[in-house]
C-alpha cells in the first residue's frame, strides 16, 4: 500500500556507492588544480633566491666600482631616503612580492636595443663576466649586469645593448627594487601534464638596483623559471602511474568490501522481504551472508518480526475457523427449528412447537454469549497497561460471594500487583467460576514476592483437568462443558489480560484439583 500519491525520489544505494567511489578516485586529480597555491610558493621561493644571489653580485659590483674610482656624478639617479629602510639600517631586507594569483603576467621581455656603454663600466663588466657565467651554470639563472644607464656590461650575449625600455629595469634605474612575471618562451615542447599548470608558462624577472654613495651605480637583472611540481611529476611518471594504479586498486577494494558487507546483504534482505510478502514460508530463514554485525542484527530483527506476524496470521486464521464453527452450530439449529415451524402448516402440536421455540431461544442465547465473549477477548488482547496497581485482598472484596464454594486467601493478600483491580478481578472470577463448574468446594489464593515479580497461585479441590486436556485448555473455544453452555473462551481472556500486563499463567501439577500459577510484576 502506498501512503503517498507521489513517491519521493531517493537515490539507489548503488548510485550513492558509485558517487562516493568516483569522488574518492577524483580526489588526487582534483588536487592537481590546487597546485597553484604551491606554485605560487615556488615562484616566491625563486624570487627570494634571485634576490639573495643578486645581493651578492651587487655587493661585488659596488666594490669594483668603488675600486675603479669612478666619480659620483658619473653614477645614476640619486636614491631618495626611505624611512622604513633607514629605521632598519644597516639592514636592507627585500621581501619577495610576486603573486601568481593576483599579479598580471607580462608579455615576454622586450628585446634589447643597441647602445654604447661607458668604457669604465664596460671594463668592470668584463672582469665580472666570467663570475656570472660560472654562477649561471650552478643556479640556472640568467644574470645581466647593467650600468647606470641600462646598458648590459656583463652576462649573456647582449653586452653593449640597452634594457632601458624594460619596465622592471626602468624602475631599478630609478632606485627601486622591481620584479615581474613574464611569459616564458620555452626552448622545447612542454610535457602533456603542463596543461594543468600556470606556473610552468612564466619566468621570474628581478631587477635589483646597486646603490653606491646614495646613487644608482647599476642594476643586477636576473631571471629564472621557477621549479614546478608538474615537471617533477612528469619526471616521476612511473611512480605516478604506480600511485594511480594503487588508488584505483584501493577504490576497487573499497567497492568490493562495501558491496559484500552492505549492498549485497541489503538487496538479499529486500528480495527475502518480497518472498515473505508473497507467502513463501521457506524465505523465513537467516541470510547466507550478513556482512556486518549491524546487518545481522537487522536481519534477525526482521525475521523475528516476520515470524511473529506469520504466527499472528496463523492464529487469526485458526481463530476465524473456530469462530465460524462455533457460530455455525447454533445458527444451523436455529435455521432448522425455524424451517420446521414454518413448514408444519398447523399440524405441529403445542408441545413440539414450544420445544422448537425453546431451542431457538437457547441457541440465540448461546450466540449472544459467544458474541459477548468475543468482544471481551478482543478488548483483552488490545488492552494497554494502565499503570494501576492492586492487591489480592482488595480484588476479592470486590467479587460477589459465590454460594457454590469458599474462597480463602492463604498468603500475600497485601502485596502490590502491577495490574488494575478491575482486570485482576476478571482473571480471578474466571478461574473461580471454572473451579465451581468442575465441582470444587474451596479455592485457595496466595501470593509470594520474588524480586521484581510476584507469583500467585490459585488452587481448588475439584475434579481437576485430565492429562489429555491439559495442553489444550488455553486454546480458544476449547471446553468440556459445551452442553452446559461453556464457550471455551474464559481462559483465553485470562491469558490475554495477563499478557497485556507483562504477566503469564501456567497450569502446574497438583495432588488434588487444579492449580494455576500467575506471574505478574510488582507494583
């Protein structure tokens, strides 16, 4: 039965599992797109290294200019005082400034233009050119030493050409440190993995002014391609492939474990549910594979519920069969007597007419009694505990005196019982009535407390219950007094009332008469 006109969409378990596995597999790939953070760190690291290398070269160059005795007026632009720098004197730290995320990447460096260098500065550059070449072999950085007018005096094949048109060089000639990210012109095709990296396409350019006597004596112009993690991964592609295989294998292992421990038992339980709903009693058995402890508990709880529902269904079916049988007999007798009265045509004498009429009244009374007892049984089976309590003494005081026998309390008359006085009165009244109808002259009632439970016993001195009938006395409609008007439902009502209050009733062996033991919680 569908309780909603439109079923809410819910993803299948397999869909959720596949989605989780895809996310797990994609995590390493998604990590590639977060390399920019690391690449930015690599760029700043490269800039910092160039600053350190340039500071050494600038110190050597400044010492060479000083030794050459070049007059201050031949130097470049005066450097204005910087309060922040002066406060840190004699330290002049330069922090890396480039940011791959926010700085614009400039076009490739403009080509140098022909120019003429000052002979004195050119002589100094010639002396330092070999030093720059040796440093480049180790650092892989490009070094250019510029005079105060931006003309290259050492480094590379551009000696005697001017970089004054380059933005970072122009700023350095004005006395300010400058750095730029420029597009890199590779000398060989990039590896395929470079397509996910931005840092591989740039080159770091640093222009460091050389200060001497408050003026710009020249510029150390350096460049280098930053280290790149993608290049490293490409160089380690064998290990990367093994890592990818390990990730794929781990994902498949997770999928296998999940399918075996969760997915397969759930689908098996669903299939088992459908079979049980279709009436297949063979399906009421444990699953072949539970996977996890929780799934085993779920399966056990489900099977327990299914077995109880099946037992309930069987009980209802049996009960319905008994009810139809019990009602059919008096109905058949009433119908037969009515038909005889109808078809007699006035030939039936008064005695016979009265006998058939009495039969109809008797059978109708039995039907009425059966219906009332059925209603009492239904109320008892659907009774919810009220939380009330009572004692044996209080209940027996409510019962009318039965002239057929004597009721005596043996012990425990004041022990509190976890059942209402009205319901316990119904229980004792049925048991006492059964004792009287089986020839008992005395009924003894007693109670004894045992922990959180109370054990009651009801004994009589009647004829007792035969061995053949002992196993059937709690079955609905079973009675040995059908001719005397017995319905066989009294003990069924007693049993239902006690179950509703977490109680039990059993027939135990007795030397004389019948003995019932009732177990109830303490009030």
